[in-house]
C-alpha cells in the first residue's frame, strides 16, 4: 500500500533494511557504470591503499539508499533530493543496515514533503554513510 503524508510524523524512524552487496553485484555495478578502480575488485590493491578488502563503490551505496527510499514510499511519492557523505568503506559480502528518520514533515506551496536523515551502518554499528533526502508525496 503506498505511503501517504498522513502516515508519517516528525521523528518517526524508517524501517531498517539489511543488504549484503555480493562481489558479483559489485562487479555488475562496476561494469554498468564503468567504474574500474582496482580498489573495488583487487584485494592486493585494496590492501596497499589501506583498505580491509575490495570495497563497495560509493555511488552503489547511494543507489542502495535511493532504492530503499523508493521501496519505503511504495509508489506514494518520489525522491526529490538525495545527498550522501561517505564516512568509511564497506566491503563485499558483508551485511549493511540501511535506515533513517523523518526530520521534518511540511507543505511547500501546497506540495506535501518530508525531509529525512538516512544512513548505512556496518555490522559493528559504525556509520559508513550519513545523508539526507527530501521526498515528495503524490
């Protein structure tokens, strides 16, 4: 059932979602986006760069958040703005938690909107992405 403006309130948490980016999915994303940095697929290069293992590309994690918000809206609106700040790397085949909270529900020139705080956490509970989004209800 599509989410509506009346279904939400300031301070509400969004339902958390678990996601595990497999090495195959990372490689597919790299191919589709022409992101061929070796830190995304080569363990030796990643280690030389001080990374724990090959990492998930930042734009892929931003796409996960966009998909997450669209699923939460369930056709009841659209993502108007998505802004992320990458804090630490995530590696392949490790579960991450996507979540968020409503920071402001408002109307702007008769358009129903909500501002959100969004995030991705690693299994240790460390925030790998902090971000903000604005959604518009239809």
